[in-house]
């Protein structure tokens, strides 16, 4: 099995071959899953992390349970961390019973299989802000996803413009962030206010 297809692990494998610690046949066995494995109903892209730096993410919504389990097991067998989005409680329970290390996060509807420490690759901090508690599921989905993909994340909850003083109190944190993700519910006013305050890239989530 290929132990995670990213530049670091591939470099380690090639160095091991060069040093004589791994035979060419062993290396070929580990690389046999490149660039994808064909499950019949899905082609799992194990090469994506090498191409883009981000492993394939599993969208669970609408998937048959047996298909979902097979996909997550195949990704986990490669040694990478696995991120599953929009997962239902029933799907999450089944995956947690089947896949070692799977952890369900109910609020953002995410499931994470963390098999190795997440390396922080992002430059600067991603600040995720939301207007109110109704926005928390989407805001936490953004925050946890950014963390799993290698960013340092800070959270700033319940700072909607209905109480503008709450927003203004955190201007320094906004200015210090590399990017601000703003989840703003129905009215969508908060992203415009934040963009006018901090001079940082703002990703607006309605």
C-alpha cells in the first residue's frame, strides 16, 4: 500500500531506494496505487495530494453507505489523513465503527481520520468570524477544514453588525490575520463591514 502520496513521503521513498533500504520491487508495490484506485463505482485520486498539496476530500451527502465506507477505507489505507464533509449522524456512526481513528464532529457535519500530525503549511492565520450562533455550523465547518488542510486558525463568534460594537472590538485580530472568512447568515452585512475595517482578503459565506 502506498503510505500517503505527497511530496514529503514520495521523497522519503525515493531516498530509501537510493540508500538501498528499499528494493525497486518494494517501491513499485508501494507505488502501484498511483494515480488512483478503481473501486468500480468510484476512482479514488491518491495522486491529488502530490499534485495540489491537498488530499481528496469526501463529500458524504447523497452517497450510499457501502460506497462511502469503501471510499473512506481506501483513502485511510493509504496512510493519509481523511476529511469527510456533510456527513450524517448515521453515516458517521458507521464509519467510526469501521475505520480506526475516525472522529465525528457533529456541529460542522465533518468526520476526520487523523493518522499523522497535520503539518502547518499556511502562511499566517485564517480568522473565521460569524455573525451569530445560527451561523456556527458553517463557520466551524470552514475553521476545521482549514485546520485539517494545514492552516493556523482562530475563531471569532457572534460579532454580527446588529451590535456593531462587538465587531469593532476585534479590529486588531482582523488586521493581524492573513485572511478572514466571514459567515454572515441571511443579511450578509458582516463581510462588507469586516472588509472595510481590516484591509485583508475577506471570503464571504452567505
